[in-house]
């Protein structure tokens, strides 16, 4: 603690010889004028109700009133003063003096900066630049109810400071457009419990707010169940806001942001987002929910024990898509999920959205991109890196990456950079009704069913590099539907799964108008007669291009294809030789179920199809 000087409580006046002035005359007047001829009112009390007549008389150096030393007050910051002895001869005079004010209005503040004001700026002016919630009676000990004091501070407007401490609140706090900014260094501990219904019950509400939050907006709830938790922090109709960081714990919702434009949040840290559990209104549980928001940036999102999503691009209760939003890094643990959609990033309504990296563990999906109504739009989505693993929750949507639209309203343009999918409950990647999906690099390890499942009507699906292993079924399967263009540039198969190991890549060709395959390299030891690349039911108009296929020596053929709709047991049978121009060199067509060494197939050579006498 810094040392302070001890000051006398009353003014003391001295004579020329240094002794206390006795029976002297004190004159106080207008600054820089003669106080004898230009006096000002002098009072004995701070309220300026007890006037003192001039000249003021001294006794043993003090001004006395009613037999005791007295303090003097004037209604001015500066004043002139003349001190005369008992013969009214001058002891000293000072033209521009100041006193010690009982409040900050009377104390000049001299800013220690070059070019700053040198006068007319008081300590009160300086302190008024921000108001502390403690100025309004907040205690900050985690026991006293600080709700009313905090709300009063925000109602006063301007810049509000929340010093370090734990501030108990028992009702929602509203921060509106009257507030310019918040210096947030304390923690709000909410005992406010919302009701589990279709309405929101946030503990902190930013309503039409435009300003900044410097520090960390820290909100915790003391509830132990979702039934007694509040709904986090809501931003409603806000514009141009900047927030250093937000930390939320033990809420049903974390952050709900509706119709908010031009926002920047440095980081969000969340622990235990409970959601509404049970009943017909299962909802909530996300770290941040965005609805009708535009032009925003969130640098980092980190969460554990999240029940719905780290980031949920929603449409709830608003019109208009979420537009032009960037999220830097998302790291989320979706352990113990209870809601129908539990994912690292959930997109229902989003246009021109980019994400730097998404790392998701548990839940149903790492990325769940689903356009569910014609009025919702999902388009121009770019995610640089996805690392998704262990989606242990069983559901029809238990795929680590889901891009799903509808025949009437497909998903638009999606670009995924590097995708690493490990231990999916079903498929690593599921594609259904998409205009354009491009994956630059996919690593799929140990999916329960398939590495990639493409279904429905799709205009373009392109995967530049695939590294696949240990699928429960096919590594890549293109099922019924229509895909205008399928591009698989480089596919490497490292380990075969237990099911359907003889057909790791199965493409129903009659559903794909244009197929371009750069290379397929199968490094596994496969059963005899297995084939890494199978085309079923090709139409005559199919445009097929295969550059390179490499397989192990035990394979019956590198490519197998059929020209008629006659499929049994995963193997293809033809009644007659296929058209010569349909298939690339190396294609093997089976006439009947092959046996080792049996002459039951044709093989395409540079001079056309020829019967094969030995498949081994």
C-alpha cells in the first residue's frame, strides 16, 4: 500500500513571524481580483447553507464558529485570498488559490499528457467517463443480490465498469442503446431460472446495443439441472458491436444472437450447455445460435459438454439468412448429447459463411449442413479444415460430415478443404441433393458403414484426394439418384472393412452422367475375384474417363462393369458381349459367377473385348 500524508482537518493561518495568526482578518474573493473589494460568498458547511461574514476573524490561527475551529467552503473552484494581521496589515495575498473540495467537482484534474487540458477539467469529469456498478451499490461478494444496482448502472448509460468480483443476479439484466460500452472484469453468477417453454429466458439481454465490451463477459448459472438454468446471453437487434470475449457456463443456451449486424467477438468459451431436455420443445444447448445475422466475425470458439452445436446457424423466429459470417477456429466436445441434432457446426440458413477449422468429438455429426425448407438458403460455404471423430450418438444422421438438401431445395455451393473423419457411427461423408460439393482432401478411417455415400440428385461432386480405410461397407458408394458430374481425382484404399470387402468403390453408373476418375490405388490384400472399382447399369450416354487403376495381384480385375440391369450378390452378369466403345481398356465383364481359372469373362483390350481364359 502506498504511503499518504496526514493533513490537518481545518485551515491554519500564520503571522509574519511564523506564529499562529491571532485576531487576523481573512478576505476571500473572485480569482485574480482583490478579495477585499471583490468578495465571494463563504460558508461554514458543505451544503452552502451557513454563510460566514467577511472579513473572517482568526483565533490562534484558526477560523472559529461557536467556539470550535471551522472549515470553510465556497461555490467556486478558484478564488483569491488576502490574509491581514490584527492591524489589518498585509501578511500575504494569493490571487488564484484552490481548496480541497469535499467532492470531485472541486478538484482540478491535470492530465499527464502533452497537449492535454491545463484547466477547467475536474476529477469529477474524469471519473464520469465511466460509471462502476459499485457506484450504484453493487457489492460483488457473490452473496448480496446485486441485480438492482447493476441494472441501475446500465440504465444510467454511458460506459459502465464491472470491477473484479462475483455479482449475484436474480433477474435478467438488460443493456440497451443508452450504453456505449462495458468494461467487464467481474463475473455474473445467476440464480435466475428461466421456464422450460418455447420462449427465451436469457440472464443478460443486449437490446439494440451498439458499442463495445472490453474484458470478458463472464456469466455462470448456479443451477444443477436444465429445468432451473437460464438461457445465457441474448443479442437482439444490435448493430456494430465489438466484444473481447464471452465465457458462459451451465446454461440452457450459451449465446443467442438475432438480427444483429456488424459484430466481432474475440473468443467464446463455454462449459455445459444443457438445452431443453425432454418434451416436445427440445432445443437450445448450443454455444452460439445465430438467426438473421450479417457481417460478423468470431475468432475462436471452445466448448465442452455441449448438447447441440458449437455454432448453430438457425432461422428461429426471424426472416432472412445468416449472411457474410466468418468463424476462425471451433473446438467442441459433444459428450452426452440429448438433442436430435448434436454437431460441431450446424447450418440451416447460411450464405457466404467461412470457417477456418472445425474440431469436433462426439455427438451425431461434426458438420451438419441441412437445408430443410425452400425459404432457407445454404450457399457459398467454405470450411478450410474439419477434424471430426467418434460420433457415438446413434441416429439416422450419424455421419461425421452431412451435406443434405431436398429435391425441391438443394444445398448450394459447398467447399471443404481438408477433412479427417475417424470412427463414424455410419458414414464419414453423406451427400444428398447438392448443387456443388468440393472436398480437397478426405481421410476416412473406420466408418461403421461407408467412407462416402452419395445419394439423391446432385449437380457436381468432386473429391480431389481420398485416403480410405476400414469401412464397414464400401469406401465410396454412389446410390440411386442422378449426379450430373462425379470427379474422383485420387483414391487410395489402405485397409478393407469386414463387409463387402470385394467391392470398395461401387458406382451405379446409370445415375451419373459424367464420371472422371484420376487414379484408384488399392494397397490391400483382397479376396480372389474382388474388384476395387465397380460400375453398375451404365446408360449408353455415360461419359466415363478412368486414367489409372492399380490393384494387388490377387484381384480378378481392376474394373468391373455391366451393361444390363442384372445384378446378384454384388457381382455382375452379362448375357452378351458389351458394346466395344463403352468401356476403357482393362475393363472386365463377367458372363457368370467367376471361378478361379474359369473362362467366364471378357476383357477390354486395345483391339476390343476378348474372352478371358484365366482370371488369376
